[in-house]
């Protein structure tokens, strides 16, 4: 009897243990299964937008490689951005910099064409234009250039007075032709032929005209060509080179049109603006304006640029 009661007690204890162990295995929560705690998502910190590098933009220097080179060399070791923008003052009017900016303007037209912009300008008046005092500028003054170039042509060895020359001029009203006539009258120049760009027909360029004239002069009959502008000088030098005429030299009363970069035994001298120096000067002054400093206006006088066979 005792054994039977003992077995009943053991069986009852086993029934109590089984539900408890099942709850322990499955997890016993008297108030229901809890909601899992969500893991917080990290919110990315936005990266700040980089501040644009201040820029010096150059307008109008498309046809002046010497000026552009002067600007580039002046900016070479600088911490600014340099941008050459094609299209001249028209592009300047539409230019919208992303940040701080200043501009160098190579001006060939009227100063009245300069647009109103909200960043500082430094202007190079390449043709001596009158620029408002409110706009800082460098103005080329060609006074004395024509006389200096003609003097170089007359004194160039082994020329002897009167020097036998062909003259290339814009028109009859300029200083260059007045000086030429005076030198002819004094017996310092023997004028073989004269070309006026203003009188030439559309198909009679200075180069084609000179090529035809040279057919009448064999080597030894001419000494030099005197050109009022750089463009006329480059045309003349190109013709002489194409005809292998190394007995004649060209002298230019301007450094424009690439005459300063064509200096050689054929084009030994050009008197005019030192465009390379002008570019560097304009860049440095525009840079000063960019940082709120003053930039003075000044005049650029003509300079004698001569060819040297020495390296």
C-alpha cells in the first residue's frame, strides 16, 4: 500500500515538472511576448560643399598668344584658378562665376562695350582706348613707335642712306606715313613702292601685292620693308620667306598680329607693346582686385623688340 502511494506521488510530481520544463524551453512570459527593441539607424552627417577656388578669368586674349603666355606664367605658381574664356566682351557679359572672381580684359574694341558685372575687372586697352577712371586699366600708348621702327630700318647694317624701301601703311593719314614722307624728303629713304591698306581692293592683300612687287626687284635692289602694323609686317615677312629673299628685312611699327613672335633675321625688329609683360602685369593687378586690394591704372609705352641669333 505504501509502495502504491509512493508511485502515485512520483507520477504527480512528474506531471508538474513536464509543463514547467516546456515553458522553460519555449520561454515563459506571463504577459505575452515582448516587442523587440529596434536598433537605431545612424543618420549620415551631410558633407559640406567645397568652397570654389577663386578664379581669374581672361577675356579677349584669343588672338594674342604673347599676352596669354604672360598671364599664364604669372599665374603658374599661384593658388588660384586661371580660366581663358573665348568670345571677348560678349562672353564677359554672360560670365557667371561659381565663387569669388576677377577678370582680365584684353580690349580691342571700344571701352563703351564693357558690360556691367558684379566682379572686378582689370582692362588692357590694347589700342589706346579711353577707359573710365572707375575701371582700373593699363593703356598702350604707341607714341614714338613709328619713328623708332623707321629709325631702326634706316640705321640697320649694312643699309646705306638713302635706304631703298617699300612701305606698307594703313592709310595716308597716320603718323607712320607722315614720318616716311619726311624721311624721303630728307633723302634718308628711297621709296621704291608704297601700299595703302585703305585703298586696296578685297582681293589685293598686302601679301599678294608685295609678292607681285618683288618680281620687279632682283636681290640687291631693295634693302627693307617698313610696315605700320604688325599684321602688315607678318604678311611681308611670310612673303619674303616663301620667296627665299633673305636680302630684305622687315621692320614693324607694332608688335600686334604676332609680329613679336615672328622676330627673325627676316623680321629683325618690331617696336610696340611688350605683350608678354602686359599680360603678367594685368594678371597681378587683377589678382589684387580679387582680394580687395587696390590696382592702379597706368600707361604702357612702346618697346623695341629685336631679334638676336644668340640662344
